[in-house]
C-alpha cells in the first residue's frame, strides 16, 4: 500500500509518500515541490547584496544566513591577504544574535510542533495542556518564545530578516540600557525554562546524568520522556547514527562522528548531489521527485543538528542517553532541549561581556569592488544544524553562490540505494502519526531545504 500526505504546520510545504507492508513503513519519500532559486537570484549581483537576500531564505533562521554571508565575504578578504579586524564587541553581538534566534526556534519547535503531536497519542487528560491554541502550556511556550526574540530586536533593529552584520563588524551600537533590557529578556526566558520546561533550577539540571533524574519533576521534559517511553520513541527514528558539525563557537565543537569515532572536518569535502532532484531547464526523469538536494561529506550522509552538536561537544546527559537509545526520537529531541538550556545560560554570560566602549564596525581598507575575482566560504551553526555558504566573485560581481542548509543534510533524498537521513529514520514506523513525529524531530523546513 502507498500513501501520500501533506506535511502540515511547517515552514513552507512538503509531502510524505510512504510504502507500507504488514502495517509498517518500508519505504518513504519526502517531497519538497516548491523552489525559489536564491542561488540563481544572487548571480550577477554586487557582493554586498547577498547580505540582504540570504536572510530572507528563511523566516526562522535568518540570523544564521546573515552571519554565514558576512563571514564568507570576510573570508574573501582573507583569501587576498587583506584580513579584517573584528572587535570582540562585534563578535559577541553576532554570537548573541544567533543564540537568541536559536533559543526562540527551539522553544517554538518543542511547544508548537513536538508536544502537541506526541500528546495526541495519549488518552490521559493531563496532556491536554499541550493542545494547540487551547492548552495552557502551549500558550506559555508561545509567549516565552515571543519574549525571548525581543532581546534580538533591541540591537538588531528587527526580526526576522535583520541586516545589521556586514564585513568588518555590525551596524549596531547598544547602550547600557539596551544591554540591561536584553539581560532582562533572557532572565524571563530562564525563569520559564526552570519553571515550565525542567521543573527545577538550572544548576541542578547541569548535574543530571540520565532520564531517571526527571522522574520526580513536573516539567514538560518529564512529560515528553514519559510519552516517548509509552509510544516506543526511544526505539523509533534511528538513522545512520553518523553526525557532523562544521563550525564551532562558545558552546559547540566542530567535528564528525562515524561509528562513534570522533574525527575532524574539512569543508572542502562537503558537496551536494542532485541525482534524485529536479533540474532547472531539464525534463524530469522518473527517479526525480523533489527540489531538495543531498548533502554529503566525503560521499557519505551525516545527520547534523543539536544531537550532533551535543555528541561532538561531549555534553554529559545527551552522551549517556545516546549510549542507551542511540539516535532515536527521544535522544534527538532531548538534545535540542538540552541545547536550549545551555544556550540561555551561556547567552546571559555573553551579554555581560559586551564592552559598549569598543567599536562595533571597523571599515575594510579595501572595497569588495576592488578585489576582482576571489572565493569565500563560511560555516555557521543554525538552529537545525550546520549551514554552509560559499560565494565566488568575478570582476567584483557574484558569479556563483552556494548554500547548503542543515535541512539538505537531514531531509535530502539520498543517492542511489542509500536513503537520506530522515528517510531512513521514518522506515519502520507503524503509524502515520508516529512517522510525522519522527520527521518533525528533524524540524522540517521546506524553504531552507530548497531555497
């Protein structure tokens, strides 16, 4: 039997096609049928135009695209031996902005998509608080996310689609009052996390070693764990168990894990394949069913995202969970919430480190118009995983712009007989409802996937 269903409540549109045998999914296709063509739009544009275009690839992770573009253009300066000096203040504001965006995204994803869906699998009325629109916990989560993102708007000017980063720093000069306001928003977010998500103080959470530490708590994470164990999500959703992180920052380390062995990464080994993808200006072949491409590292598929970051950065709770449950839905979702908690804690510290007396922006001595031909590359950790931007200039104009998003890594169609990451994870599910939750554990975004 074959089923075709629209995946609702995502950024953009997608379809899930499943083959069934003996009431289990034996094959799956994730179809992304919309395509805007940002990489084509950017061709023949002035280099700095990319700072305005790329944040509009996605309304959820525009900060990540902006930072990746700014760093790729800065890498062009490095390639022609004209490195730019970026002040600590500018570096911190970039990092804080990206962190806040990830915090907002993680809260929304958990409370708007994961918990409402998994709570529906239970007949226990205590989980009605996670029901969309009506549920008290749903409303609290929505409010917490909307408040956290205000900290970004204080110095970025707006959200989404901010454009305050550029080669040389940031076009933002926060006052002491702005810093205090940002800190206040993060304090509110921390209070929500302790009271609603964990059900305990953050200092105690940092000492947790396994899921049994949540047994006596009444937070949303405790409810999620119980629902996972009741519905076999500690066994479902497993893929290749290979992980990659392309960049590092204050919380994340870069690297890759294959068969539980950690190794370094080389950005030159990252590439895209489009064997099963639609092509521009070409007739469609029988094997092509999506605009999504497949990202590979040294010709192998890797999962990217919060679980990969937690494992490579060796965060204790998730490491221990992974030893027992591998890359299941339970581990993948808990890794993202674990990351949320650490990010709020670290971002509060970073805000305090901002020295408002420093310059925000130091103009490059050389204009991009004077560079001529060069290539720049940058990797950034976005909410869903590793994001790669590569820009090539010819006569100071964009000749080629490549974007490889986290969703291309996780949601791409695979190549030849090898499934994509999420495809493989879905196979084995015994209901469409569970297949949707497995798919959502990767945080589906069609606009990032196809861009």
